C-alpha cells in the first residue's frame, strides 16, 4: 500500500479511536524548539509523518478535536518518547498496576505452597527457580511498579534457592540468579493540562507547521472559534491581537490559494495548447514561468507547484514525441503522396462499385451488366495494386485495399451462382462479401487519408 493511503487509514483510525473514548489520556508531541502539542490519546508515526488528535478547547464534556498531520522532522523524538513512557506509566499505575501486582503475589504465594507440599528436593528447587525468574522479569514489563518489594522477594528466593541446591546435592553456582532488578529509567515530568489560552496558542502553532493550506485554514478557524467561545476568560489585549492577526493570516491564505489556482488554470490551458502544437520551446518557457511565479508568490504552495510541474512535464514529453513524429512524417510525406497518386484511380474505381455492391448487400437484385462490371473492375484493381509496393506505414491500408477488391470479386461471383441456382443461402453469402468489401474499402481510404495529415496528439 502506498504511503499516502497508509496515512489516510491511520488518520481515520486515530479519529475513530478518539471518538470512541472521551477519557483518552493526554500525551505530548515535543517540538525541536522546546514547545509541545497535546495529543489526545497516543499519536501514530507513519514514515516521515506524525498523526494525532489535538484538543483545540479544554472542555471536559465535549473537547473540540483537530486531526494533526505533521512532518516528523519537526519533532524532538527523544523527549517525546520519554514523555510518552511517563504518561503510559502514570496511566498504568492509576488503573492496572495494583491488580497486576496482586496477581503476581498470588502466583508467588502459590509457588511457595507448592514447594511446601513437595518432598523431592530437585522438584522444589525447580519451582522456586521458576518463581524467581517470574519476579525478575516482572518489573521491566510493568513500568517498575513495586520494584523494591519485588527486589526483596527475589532476595528471599535467592536464599531459598541456595539452601535447596545444597539439599539437592548441586554444587554448581548459577550466576544468572545473581543479577538484581534493574534501576528504573529516568522519566519526563508530566505537564499539567494546557490552559484555554495555551490550547489556542498550540492550535495556531500547529497551523504554522501544517503543510496543507486546507489544514492551516481549518486550525486557524478552530482557534477563532475557541477565542469566541471563551472570550470572557481570555485577556482582552491578547484576545484582540490574536484575533486580528489570525484573521489577517486567513485572508492571506485564501488570497494565496486563489493566486496559485489562477496560475494552475492558466498554465494547464497553455500547456495543453502548446502540446497540441508540438511547441517544445513554449512548454519549456512555461516551466520557467511556473518557477518565476512561484518565487514571486513566496513559494507558499510547494505541493501545488510540484503537481503543476508534473502536469506540464507530461505535456512537454508529449510535445517532444509529437515533434519527433511530425519530423518523421515531413521526411516521409513525399512518399506517402506518391503512393496516394498511384492508387487514386483504383480507389475511385472501387467507389464507383458502391451502388452495385449495395444492391448485392441488400439482396435488391443485380443484373448481368452490374455483376460483369464488378468482376472487371475488381480484376483491374487487383492487377494494378499488386504491382505497387506501399510504404511501410501504409502496408496495412494497402492490404485492406487488396482485400476490398477481392471481396468485391467474390460477392459478384457468389451472387451470380445464387441467381443461377436459386440458392437463398448463397445470396446471403454474397451479401456478406459485399458488405465486407464496402467496409474494407472505406477503411483503406480513411487510413490513406489520415496518413497524409499532419500527426496530432491522441485525445
């Protein structure tokens, strides 16, 4: 699956996941400038993009969420990863840690009971060693919850293991049981939820980082809505200035979109026109004009310009191919015209047979003179065209011309046979042959005529 499609599915899954739970945990995406954006629920990273839902208001009942899709290059991944682990740890401690610890202690208690009810020293040693491994592995996969208590239990089990080894007659000392529980890694301090003002500032920051004009407009509109909704708790001067600057930026974004749309419309029209004219130089100038106009507009729509350039380059490639085809045609045109002159009489003679062939096709009656004329004309055409060597490009048309004359001859002969025998089936066979002759003759004329025309772009 292409990357663009993957991001779309990730965005959809993030949005659905957030919609399904209003009590999602607040994560943070830290930027390289030290600031951060709140992620409502965990973010997703796809190739060089990071996707998450960001609250644009601080309502507990109905948080307004905006789907954010940023370049991963903006993110301080080391700090973001540490903070994510801190959030996961805090959530785990608050929701599942105690229950999981109770399950662990119950498992260890059961192991102790099993030891007490087992008489065989080797079997008792095996049970204790298994319990010891369970304890040693537990903290790392449970955010080091109750790490000290687990370490104390491991120490007691180590003493028991040493005694059981002596009882079992094992003298070898296993170093794998000496390692203590690892020290918990340092974690990022959790930040308090953003204030209303901070949420608006984060929304505007995300707008500045967004690649898409539509996303920027959506975020800035959301920020204005938040300012309007919470105007009574926001500082008056700050609210007035942010509203003014945001509206000005929105107006500039809209004007920029219009300018680039105008550039695209005009450019694509000219590109199509110049491609049809095989104007390679004109299309090359058009590419330069796109770059010049983009620079004049501040280079604010790289994706739009990239797509426009691809479209013009495609037209340029088509124009180059058409120019090459026309150059070849210009060199070959005299030979095409000589061929057309050599078969002109034969084509005209076949055209003259059209009324008689139409009669055979419609089973409308064909007299001896008409049938004889078809036989004489088709024989003359075949004799003439068989002596002509067509250009390579017209071999197909020449073959059609020969076939048209042959089918005309067959139509006349079969119609004569049908008339003499009164065989209606053969009359229909003659009709089919006449229809074939008419069709092939028309195709031959069309192909020869088209070859004498200047090549054009295929629509």
